[in-house]
C-alpha cells in the first residue's frame, strides 16, 4: 500500500502535533466546554428575567417610554460586539468553572430583598445584573471573565439609572443659564427653576435637565474608549469628558434657547422648537467629542480594565459539565431573595383590618366641598384621606396616603411619585426644608413651592411616617423601612402632605402650615 505526498505530509504533521502540542487533540473538548458555558449563561439570563420579572419589565417600560433611555436597546448588541473584538484572546482560553464565586450570591440576594421591600427599583435592577455577573464569573472562571470584563460590565447600562440626578441637573442648568444671561446684559428674574426674561417665561423642566444626553454620552464614551484606547489614562480621561461635556453643553443649550427668544422677541416659537434645537446642538457636541477622542487616540488595540492576560503554560483541562453545574447552582441561589420577599408580601396582604384612624386636627374645621385642584401623584396606597380645613383665616389642604406593613409591593417611596402633577399643569418652582411642630416635637419636613400658570401658586410641606417616626426625605424613609425589616417594627406607614395658597404671601402660607401641623395628629395605628 502506497501513500501519496499529501497523505505522508498529513500523517507527519499529526504525529508531530500529538507529540509536542496536546491542544489540537483537546480542541473538541474545549469547543464543547465553550458551548456548554455559553448555553449556561443564556439559560441563567433567561431564568433571572423570569425570577425578577418586575425588574425586567420595569426596565423595558422605561426604555420604551423615556427618550433618556432609548439607547438601552443598543446595549446588548454593543456588548456582543465588544466580546467579538476579543475573540483572539479567547482562543487561548478555556472556561474553568469556579463554584466558590457563587457564595457572593448570598449577600447580593439579601441586598436585593432589602431593596425590593423598600421599593428601590433601580437598585433592584443593578443587583440583578450583579447576580448575572457573579454567575458568569463562576461559569467562565477568572481568566475568561477578565478577558470579557469590558463587554460583561457594559451590561450594567441595561439598567435605566440616573433619575436621582435630575433635581441637581435642573438646578445646575438654571444657574448656568441665568449666569450667562446676566453676563450678556439680559434682565432676568430667577426663582428656583422659573426664569423670566422680557420676551417670556421659561421653566427648567425635568425633560430639560439633560439627563438623556448625559446617560447616552456616558454609554457611548465607554464603548468608544474600549475600541480606541490602549492607555488606561486616556480611557478614563475620555469617559470623564463624556460626563462633563454634556452637563456643560446642556447649560449652554438652555442659555442659547432663552437668548434666542430675546433676539427674536418670540419666546413661544422658540419654546415650541426647543427640543429640535437641543438635539441639533447635542449632535454637534457629540461629533466634536468624537473628533477630540480620535485626536487623542494612541492607535493601539482596545484595553481591559484588568491586568493583561498571560498565556497559560499548560493547556487547561476542559470540563463542560462544571459550567452547567455552576449555572444551575447560581440560579438556585438567586431564588432565595425572591422567595423570602414573596413570603413577606403574603404576610402583609393577610393582615386583617385597615388599621387606619381618622386624622385629628385641633382648632381647624373641615370645609365641605372645598378643593385646591391639586393632589400629589402617589401610587398604590392602601388607604387615602383628602380634606380641606379652615381656622377662620386660611385654608389648608391635607393629603394622607396610608400603607400597611412593608411587603414586596409596598409603595410608600417610589420614583414615580411626585409633588407636582404635571398632567394638571403644576410644576416645581423651588424645593427646600423647614422645621415644624408635630406631635409635640420639632420635626424636619420637606418644602416644595409649585405653580400652575401665573395666578396659581401653592406652598406644600410633606413628610413620611414610618413605624411612628417622621422622615422628611425619601432616603431617610427608606432607611427607616429597612431598619424595620430587622427589628420589631413594621406597622402602618404614611405619606403626609399639607398645602396652603401662597398667592396672598409666602409668610401667611408658612404661618398657616405651621399652625396646622402643630394641631395635627396623623392617627396611624401600629
């Protein structure tokens, strides 16, 4: 039997490879390990979406309903593309599952449970993504996870976070615009978020705070840096620019829109097209940012946040079933938090009786049929009371929203609650704090001045009651709720708001609210 030249060459090469390099022989095993690990991650992702359906559904609804987060639909394709750009490094590696990393799921699940029971949806969503990251670390092993660090961490942009920045961004934008207008000699009356110039009135609304451009710019900055820079210094510097530039640019946008209304003497026309002007301006700013970023490029391959990878001296042993085991164990551990939270929710729903007592107000008499044409936006209370009271010289509106013991669906503090109901034409003018006498002691309360047109203005004081304790801020209320999870607390909670007409003078409105709260007992049963 004779063997041709090609056959002899093939046999020679196979003999040589089998003697000196065992990797080709293990190629099929390595490939099966990659397939198993990939399947485990896909199954884990789908399982987490089902287990934490409220978080997944909430994120999707924000992506669809808010232009600030419409870029989130691109996050997964971008992460997959970033993973594809690292395929050369991954060819040298084989997933080495490490079950010990799954121990991190216990504290993450506890944190998620706490966040769920006090209704911090953004934190819940961040923790769900963190659970997936831990499962990915356990399935892939440290070496592969480090090689995939940038695309995996990019998945955190799936979470629509950042709404807490809106008030600060509104204040910054208003301050920047007013400062610019005064520098160029435009007469300005400035009251919180309300800016009045000779050509008309402007309000720095939430949509004008610049959050949508800031978040999109940050996501783009991370993606751009991962593709363009080799130096960590340049990588971090460009991301910093992606944060700073849109904040400053939004100030210039507000200044430019108001300034344009002065030049054209037509505030109505400018306000009608201000969103178009804004996006044209931000597009130009983004192009300039890209040009600067390319100018600073060090013309090297993309870097990882972690230390550079070293090629292992010996080929790793492929263990496909370890990846599947890590994924299944990770999913099982992730269910512990939702299971306990559902138990808490069942217990809260099974509480008999309302536990709500009518509020008591001394020296103030209810006024039947009176209305302020205003109520705060409050979602899902277990009970509600609204009434107008008079002491002979002023009217005060009282709004109480009651909540039973915190379960999984407790809504005392929610991101979509609001003092100013924009659908009824109200907007926030100014926010602050005050000290009031409540239940015989001095308590801090939050203050908000709201307006609807030029002839309607209210002063609203509001606070939370959590397990008998008063909290002025949502954060303080959430901390008190969290404390109740681990103590004997857990009675009825409430949101309380009182409002007085401010058109007759801010001092008279403050005096009326002081006197009303000093005479007021929330009447919340433990």
